[in-house]
């Protein structure tokens, strides 16, 4: 499907390397390239966005068992666009990345705790899940990590 997910239905712009516009490194944040990857030969790709809520309504998706989000710092925006699905308890498990990209998007882990109030939050380790039961400022680690949020209705 040729669109992205976000907080609103609108046009978006991604930055990527000029020589490889189909690179797996794309971001809505130019600083991700200029400051983090030390790249300056960039191009942009325009695309359309919709929301998880709108997509689910249009396609008749009643529940989502696993929602995986890897949007290079825009994960919170995707969840904002899933407000109805989240508030209705219709998403069971969410996996998202949190790290350096969140410096550029200026999103804290604390923001995810607020949006995911009905979820238990874990850091994914190579062998297990590390519980992060309540928000602590020490959980704000801006290095690549995967976070798992499991709906409290699932019972874990």
C-alpha cells in the first residue's frame, strides 16, 4: 500500500540519501541525516499519510493483534492517529522503536506512557522483556531500543 501512517490524513515529506532514494534510511527529520549520519547529499520523497483509525474503518479492521511501528521518530504520531482503536481496546500489542530519532522528533518515552495508559510497557532485550511498569526519567535512553506495549486486557 503506497502511503504512510501518521496523526492526520495529509501529505508528508521524507528525507533520504540522494543516490539511493529507496534506502531503508528515511526520516521526516532532516537533522537525522545532517547531525546523526553526517550526510548532506539528500533528496526528499513526497507521500500521502492516513491514520490507523481511518485505515481500519475503511478496511473493516475490527482489532489489531500486533501493531509494529518503525517510523524513525514518528511513532507517537502514528499512535495519535490510532486514538479510537486504542481507546476502544482494539489493539492488543504494539512494538515500536525508541532512540536517537526521538531526539529529533522531540518525543520522550514519557509521551508514550501517556498515550498508552492502558498498556504494560517493556523494553525488549535479546532474551526477554524488561518490565518498565511506571514511568521513570531514568527510562529515557536515547539509544536504539525496541519497546513492547501489551494491552492490560491481555493480562500480562
